[in-house]
């Protein structure tokens, strides 16, 4: 098991160990599965070496969870409402409490927000609730 700096620091100070990021990702995905307005999945990014081959999957900075949130827009004109369904791209960078976000991750989230996507850092299910319901 890999131990994070935050976990080592908590242990040194005699505090409870922070929850590992992988557990937070799983809890958030379980929560998102209960919402009818969201479709989301784990987005793995990384690289492996197979023999002499180096294989990268994903792009540096991509978030841990991606998907979409369905939205119903009221495009009422002349007092006659017309409803048009659409969805917003969802990008969640999951971090353990106290863990920093890398520059590539921050840049991706900022570009996604600038394009109208729902993109934020989530350290808990409460962060996700606030972000989706804002």
C-alpha cells in the first residue's frame, strides 16, 4: 500500500489517518450512481512500460471522474415554455483532504470551466453535492 505524505504527517502527529484518495473516488462514484441526472465513470490516466515499449493512456491533467450532468433549460418565449434537454460535461478531480492539486490538473479544470463545463476539485461527497447543485 502506498502511503501519502498527508497520511505520514497525520500518523506523526497522532491524528487519524486521512481517507485514501481511492476510497474517496469509490464513495463519490457510488453517490453519483444514485443521482438520476448524472452519468459518470472513473477516468484512469497513466503510463506503463511493457518491455521496451512505453505506453501512455490518457493525457496529463485529466480528472479522476468524468461524465455529464443532464440539465433541462426553460427556453420560454412568448409565454409558451419550450423545454430543451442538454447536458454539461462533468470533470471531478478527486483529492484526499490536504493533498495538493498538480498544475496540469488545475489547468485542465480551469479550461473546462471556461468552456462552460462543470469542473471542480472534490475532497468529499459533500463537495460533489455542492458542486452539482450550485
